[in-house]
């Protein structure tokens, strides 16, 4: 699928990996609807870009964003799921067991929110007529290397991203009959707002954990891979590690 003239929803598109995808896709001639809980997304809106204040766990808000994509640009061709939250908390901390609602909250956004947007966006993609062998839609899911190498204190985050990994193949198999592809990307340690509050020395230390290149990943590198996924039709049903060969230590 070529990006030029196509329409994509990007969740979490107001910052970080999502914002990089918005910029990359718009630069390639795509139309983009940013779905984010942050009003910062409004500042990115323009001729090819719209903003919809959207909580990915809210069915009505996601439906409204899907309608916006259709009404503003005529059809929906793809989805990039970048919305997510993280927490660092042991299952048994100094104050006792981790509150269940904090574990559930991470899973709610990262896993259930991802599925919520996929199901509603895919239903809209099915309305588009295509020829035999042509992509009707492309869906990109953001997992994490934590799904495979979860560290101490990452139980909620790792479980949620492991769920995203597990979504990819069954959805790719289900949607194959509709000519919709599903791919996951599992980034390593990237320079996103989640790390922005750390001191520079700490950020450099994290970057050096990556074998090569020994630095933090750049959001533009994630966006470049997401674009390639859209453009390369043989990519389907797989989760791609984008991590510079890092394998996270226990802590």
C-alpha cells in the first residue's frame, strides 16, 4: 500500500512514537487522524492531519474518530497503535501488594485499548472495495521488548505488551480473508516522553545498554519501520523487534 492519498488513524499521535508516525506519514502524502488524550495533538493538525480527543478505551470516542477519518478523507486505510502507558511497580512493594487497579489500568490502556481501536477501525476498513490481492487495510500494533525481557517492576507493562504480541497472529489470520494485514513492532529503549524526565546521565546510561547502536532509539526510526510495514505487503502476522539487539537485564 502506498501512503500517498491514503488515510490512517494514529493513536498516541500527540507525542513520541505516534507523533513521529504522524509526521512521516503526512510527509509521504497520507491523511492522518491523531487520536490522543492530550490536547497537544491539536497543535499538529493541518491540511492532511486532524485531531480527535480520544481515550482508546472509550468506545464512543473511538467510533467518533473513525467517523472523522471517513467523513474528512473519504475512507480509512490503516491504523497505527501507539497509545500506551507505563508503570514501574513491584508486585509486592514496601507497602504490600500492588493495588490491583494500577495493574488493571495499564492492561486496560495498552492491551484492551489497542484491541478496541483495532476492532472498530477494521470494521470501517471492511467497507472499502478493493481488487483481488490489494490491501484493504494495514494495522500496526506497538508492543515492546518488555514483552519478552520484562524487568523487575514491569509486570503490568510486560503483561500488557505480551498481550499485544499475542494479538498479532490471530488477528492477521482472521483478517486475511478481508485483505487486511496486521503487524507488531516491539521497540527497545526509545527517546520518548516516558524517558524525558530522566537526568541526561541516566538517559545516556540506558542508551549504552543497547549493543549497537549504543544509544536510545529515535522515534523517527520507529516511524520509518511503520511506513515500511505499510508499503511491504509480505509483512503480515509477525512482531518485529526494533531494539539494536538489546536484551533487558532483570533490573
